[in-house]
C-alpha cells in the first residue's frame, strides 16, 4: 500500500496552502536572522572597533599596520597618518588610517581590532 492511499484511508488531511506559506515565511525569517547574526553584526562590530582606533590616534603612539609593520606615529591628518618605521629617522611613510590594526599608547594601554 502506498503512502498516499494510507493517508486517504486513515482520514488524515494533506497540508493546506496556508500552512505551507506559513512554513516558507518561517524559514525565510530564520535564514535572515542567521544571516544577521553571522555576517552583519560582526562587520558592524569590526567597523566600530576600527573607528575607535582611528579616532584615538596621536603623535607618539606605537602602531601595528595591516601588513605587519610596527612603527611610531609622527603626524596625524584627516585620513592620512605619517608613520616612522625603525630607528632610521628618514623612513617616514604616509598611510591611510584604515591600514592601522592596533595602537599602543605611550602609557601602555593597547587598542586593537581583536577585542
């Protein structure tokens, strides 16, 4: 006996169109919620952390760049920071603030992307 004939013989009803649409809406809401928790929320936290780092930059801060170089901030402008690398005073490179991953203040406090 097939499943369909068993359903008919027991008097069970097939799911109605309303319950099918409700289940689809339920699954869409669950998927959107998971997308928010896994993608959107972490990127907002990362952007908040980056804004905190860039707003706290001052001359004399030790920084770690995205490429892995350590240096000392010499000058801070709107979007550009001049960083001095090594003990050679002639090695000063301007870079965007977004390229800075961690800041260590002269008093020893550290602000980084990896909170």
